[in-house]
C-alpha cells in the first residue's frame, strides 16, 4: 500500500525550502542558476513530492546501478520507452535526484508535440526537459549535462499491451551525437512502464483528428472522467542502469551512418536482452522481484 | 450559330462552374467547421467527463 508520506510537502507555500531541507546538495547545485532552456527549480520543487510519491510509494521503484551515472561530466542515458505518458523518464529523474550520492538533473529530449498543448511544453521545460533538436542536445552536452534520450521516440510510448517490452528499432541519431561530442552512453532498462496503462488499441483516425500521436483505448481511457482516466496501475518497477560505454571512435566517424546504425542496434539488443532477463526473474507484476535477486 | 451557341453555353458553364465553386467552398467551409466541432467534442468527452460520464449525463436527461 502506498504510504502517502511523500505527498506531505506537496502544495507547500515555499516548496524550495522543503527541497533545500530534504535534498541540500541538489538544491545547492541548481539554485540561482540561469538556464537557457527554461529549467525552474521552483517548479521542480513543487512537483518533486508528487513524483517522489510515485517513485517510492506507488510504483515502489527498484533502482539498480545508479552509481553508474557519473557525479559530474556529460553522459547520454539511452533507454526503452514505455507507458503512454512518459513516466519512465520522471522515475529515472527521481532516482537520480534522491538515490544518487551526488544528485543531478537529467535533461530529457522531448518531442515537439508537447509544445502544441497549451502550458504542457512550458511545464516540461520548467521541470528540466528540452525540445529535441540536435543543436539543443549539443549545447546541453557542452554544458556537461546528463542528457536522456529515448531513441524509440513516440512509437515506443504508443506500444500496445501485446507489444510490451518489445523494443522498436532505435534511431541511430544518439550514436551520431555521442561520437560527435565524445560522450559516453549509459543504457537503461526499465521494467514496469509498459504495464501501468494496458493499451489495447490505438484509434489512428481519432488521433489524426485530434492531432495526437496516438489515441489509446485502455481500461480507463476514454471511459472514466478526468483525472481517473490517468490513474496508472500500481505495477512494481525496476530500473537497471548499465555501466557507461565509451565508444572510443574519432569524431569523424560520426558521419559513418552504417557504423552508427550498427552501434544503435547492438545497444538496443543489449537493453532487450536485459529486459527479457528481468522479466523472466520477476515473480509478480505487483510485488516485483525476490529481494535476493535485487 | 455555332459560335453564339458556344458562347451561350460557355456563359452557362461558367455560371454553373462559379455556382459549383461557391458551393464547393461552402461545403469545404462547412466540412472544416464540422471537423472543428467534432474535434472539440471528442477532446471534451475524452479529457472531460469521459464516455461513461457522458452516457450517464444523457441517461439523466432522458429519464426526466
């Protein structure tokens, strides 16, 4: 059962103070910083208790290998995308913010569609996400940030329940970026996200009408009223962060499309193998893994 | 004869074409309007009361 304790600080008049008290090293790192992409620590502090509640109490996320993310310096996190709403990114952000010994923010590259919904794009930017363009990614890496990329893109989040945990081919752009900027890649396998919203069917014609990337039919959407239609199932999650991979290719190799595609596929298969293993080891959807397997 | 016939016919055809075009543009305008209304309705139902909520509301109205 969820304990709700993490929601105590939600809606406080001064969320920054609560964040400073609870997570001083994260607060010190980013307070007063001017961010050209719109990151606002106050907005982050307002929403952090809600996502921490999801992370610790609701989904009870197990995070393995958080120490593989460096305390400083740039890196690109690459993972499998899932869950209709991009909650997987938020869970990894929470892990990095609360479970790492040197908390940092992760700048996820997000699709343009978010900016077509009034207020949503601004909120995503204020919580640390950045519009996915090559120039933005290069700027972030030049500033030694952690950049999160889901190379499956929107196709990954829109997978149906039958296609869960079957990864869609990675776009090789992230490998190109990693070689061009000499940045290590950190693969991340996430189990749980594909089952929080069992997605039975995508009504493409309605999606086209509403200009949405997909229009899912789930047990609660579009049947129940707002906000019940967004309630996810309390599935037990596991985030497995692999060791960083230094590709070691010279910058000129970034233009070699064949090489980039080959590396992207290898990484995709690595994550898929890990997902298959984690799913085999899982005892139950809601209780997760045996403690000795963690 | 042929010329005048042709001219007359052309005028008639042009008028008919104009009428058709204005009819088509009206139809297009109506289509766009209907699409917008449908879009708003689907958005409202999906992200508002939900399908079950709308059915419940309709049920209440019809019961009265």
